[in-house]
């Protein structure tokens, strides 16, 4: 069967954009500008944005997408994670990199990249998720860092970013085995030895996804559901993408109502519980019948 060519294309575009963004996250960069430029580069290269580009600064770990009008900027001592994805006809490639200009935290970034390489080394010979998780945790510990215990890598499916299996960053027993032709993302998250080592929900919600296409008998809500379905299917989105059609306040009200009716789900921004910085690196991979492990991104 082999890897669908759409995954190959999405992976190629993701690699190109990741290389493009390296060196462009510098002190003074606006969070929103980073996201808009990443998303523009994806489209320019022939892909589509798989989910809202995330900028996680210091303890902000995942699921934060800057909104229109925000003016946050990268500081000289920040740890900045840029998490983005590309899809081609719903086939998703997911990646992330971390940058810092603070020498204090460079060893944490280096250890995170080593943890990802250790996971890849295991996957070349062993498809048991537990062994992959053990490698990530062991490599982090070797260099004096903690993994985030409640964040995981994940399998991917068409129009689904988190599909079925999780790949934790700590060892857990009785985890399944990755199968041939499965596509998945491995993403170590590391933090300092003194940190709590887990994330909690904040009150900020900037990312949403349609649970399913369902009519509610309310014209305004139904129109928004159809617009989301046409643009995104069940892939995540962020409100700033729809501001050409809605005023922001009204859009947020409608999304809140759709979430209440369980037609849309929201994703809280995740922060490290003790406020310590977090680093993340991520690759999307596949297990091909003939080639074995293929790193798509």
C-alpha cells in the first residue's frame, strides 16, 4: 500500500517551512506576525494550514494561537516554541521547533532534540510505543531535565490531527505497538528539573474544531457550521481566520454556543503547572512496508 503521496507532499512543505522559520524568530518578533508568515509560507508552497500555528513562550506549552490585534513580542530571554502543520487533501504533517537566545536554557533545547533523536533510533528497530516513551524519558533524565508527563505524541489520520494512539513522553506499561502504514508524530516536551513536569489548562481558548457537521435549526449557527466545514472539515481552526465574515465579539459568542451544543470543541491553552519554561521538538513519521521508518518532516 505504501505511504500516500499526499503525506509525502505535506512532509516536504513542512520541512521547507521549518527551515524557513529558523532564524526568523528573534527578539522583537511579534507572535502574530510569526504565525501569519508561517501560514503564508505554507500556502505559497502549495499546502494548506493543518491547524493554527502555535507560539508557546516560556511556560505556555501548547494550543496558543495569537489573535488579531495582539502585540506580544519575543523577549531576549524567552524560550519560544513554534508548532505548525501542513495538510494536503486532509493528510497532515505536524512539526515544531524551539528557539532561545537565553544561554541558561540552551542545554534544555539541546536535550529535547537529543530525546527526539533517541526516539527515532528506537523506532528504527522497535515499534513498541512503550520503548519509544522510555527512550525519551531516559534521554531527558540523562541531561537533568523532566519530560512533561501529560503531553504525548500521536497517530494521525486524514483530517484528524490526534487519532487513536498516543506516544507519551514518560514510560507507561501496556501501550500498543505502532503498525505498518501508520503515520504518527513524536514530540518530546522537556522542562527544568525543578518544574512540576505537567501542564494545566489556562482560561485562554484560541483554538477550536468542529466535532461534526450537524444542523441545529438556527440559521446563524448553521451558516457558521457550514462555513467551518467547507474550510476545515474537522481540522482545528482559530477565530482570526473568520474575521472577514464576522465581527470578533459575535464570532466568539457563536462559537461558545456551538461548544455548548457540542458541535464545536475548544482547546484550552496549556501551561506548565509551576510556570517553568518548556522546550519542544517534533517530527511526523511513517512506518512503510518496504522502507521501514520514514521521517516525513
